[in-house]
C-alpha cells in the first residue's frame, strides 16, 4: 500500500542515492530502484569534489568515506609555451576542510551512501529492479511499473524522481522537451597500470592532433584520449600499436605501461551535452544527467548531480511529508538548479571549441609565458579555476534535518 508522501527514485547513481537518503532522513518514505544488482561499473565519474566531500562531512559520513581508498587531486597544471609547466588551478587554496578532489571508483562512493540509507527506516534500496514504465492517472504520474527478482510490480508514489542517466527511459516516457547541443568529440577511457609517480596534479598531455588527460591513481593512471566524434571505428582500424605510440609520445614516462594496452580495455564514451527545457511533469521530476547530460570536461557531472539531489530533497521534503506537494515545488527545483547546469554547460562548450582546435592540429595547449609569469607571481589567481571546478556555480549544503554527528571510523583511513 502506498504510504503518504511516498517517493520512488529511479536510478541508484549519485543524484538518486543522495536525494533518496536525504528525503528518508526527513521521514519521507523513499524507494530507490537500481536496475543493476551492484554498483560495479567501470569508467563512471570517479571524482568526488570538495563540495561533495563537504556534504559528506555534514551528513556525518566523512569517517565512512575515509575508509574508502582514494587518491587526492590537488592542482591543475598546464604546459608553458617555450617549456615548463604552471599551476592554473590550486584546490589547496580553497577555504575548506577538504581541499582536494578525491579520486575513487564510483561504486565505493555509492556504497557509502547505501550503507547510510540502511540506517534510515524510511529508506528502501531495491537492487536488480528496473523501471519498465510510468503509472498515470488524471494527467499525473502516480508511480512506476518495475521488474525485479519478484517479477513485474506496480509501485504507486506521490512523486517519481528520474535519476536514470543521460539515456533516461523515464524522461523519454514522459516526453519532456530537450535541448541538444552540438558536440564534436568523444572520449576513450582506459587504465594504464603503473607505479611511475605522476604527482597529485592533473596535467593534460598533447601531441600532434592528440589530447590526453592523465589522472593519477594509486597503482594506475586513469587515462582519457579525446577523439573527434564518430571516429572510434576508423581510429581502431589503425591498430592498437598506433594508440600505444600516441600515449608514449604524449607521456613518455607511461610508454612501458601503454605497451600492454589492448582494445578490449579501451571504452568509448559518447559525449553529449543536453538539457531538458522542463525538468518536471505533474508527479515527476528529473535531476542529474536525466535533466542535463554534461561533458566530461572538468569532471563536474557527478558534482552537479549530487547538488541536484540535495536541492530536490531540501525543497520537497516538507511538502511531501505534509501531503501537499504541488507542481510549484517541482518548478522550484528546476529554478534553483537550472542556472548552474546552463552555466556549466556553456563553459564546457567553450572548452570543447579549444579541444576541437587541438584535435585539428590548429592550436597547442600552452600557457603564454607572460600569463605563466603572472600566475607564478600572483598564485592567488589559481583559486578561481579551483573554485569553479571544485565547488561549482551554486553549491548546496545539507539541510538541518539531514545532518548527523559523524560515527567513529571502524578502522584506519585507507590512503591511496
């Protein structure tokens, strides 16, 4: 039987798990549906930004997260024309307790949230359960149809929150209008097992018509090669030796690690940048990638999704609990979060233009010597990119009803 104010969250990613946990802490009955039987998926967003780390501390989950192995990304560096490198973004200058991006597999982050949800009587997580359709009555979404280990079921709800990603089936079923931006690049993701130290900085590597991003991890480098959109098949036809050689040219210290690279280890990310014109319909709200698919530029997609989840829970918890949810409340969530999504996408599209020039060989990723000299002379300037990447356009904080005193850690922090 439907409980008053009940919510079904479709998708157990960052947006869905955060939103579900916060609503449950407000006493709202929440069921999160995750179609997979676990969170283990490779090459999902692995960045936990300072604003999300702050949120975890506010929720009392900082000690639990610190049991997860993670590496710290503290600075962004770029090469200087004529030689050398310069720090262009320094997260250690942020006025926060955690002044770094934590690099950790997303499944570890989600498991921390799932464990916290189990402590909340109002929270239910149903793994291996796929949403197969929407229930409607009187022009309003009133729940979902789903399929899981117990077969086909119907779950009535006062609100359905779609968090099922950039290819959202719930969004498609609702027929919400979409704005699609032109994107001319895709990404190859792969890992390079290595103990070669490359520091705690993100340093893009470029070669003739190639752009790589090398992200330091504990015993491997998570690498991304940016390629022209639609070029995956043609580039693979050149053979794996061509990719190995391109890595070696861009990052000579990783040549040995690249020598063992095989095609089955290289995953394609179809980059999309889009957003809904309207994030909601009566009884339905889309957040995270379901509302606005982000480019991997800046690695901020997870951060934005989490902040969407926090805002939705803060604005909707009381109306749901009191049984007076209205369309105006759903509009308020979009009004709160749409500017951050639009501004971030605008910045990403600007970055894409530069990447397209690099891929065409018409430009080089280099900081002019005068600009580099200014950054070295006035390093405080590096806090601006750090703030935009690490905190974002409109950060969200845990509402009072969701905050908890941290529990003592069960064991020592696991460094990476």
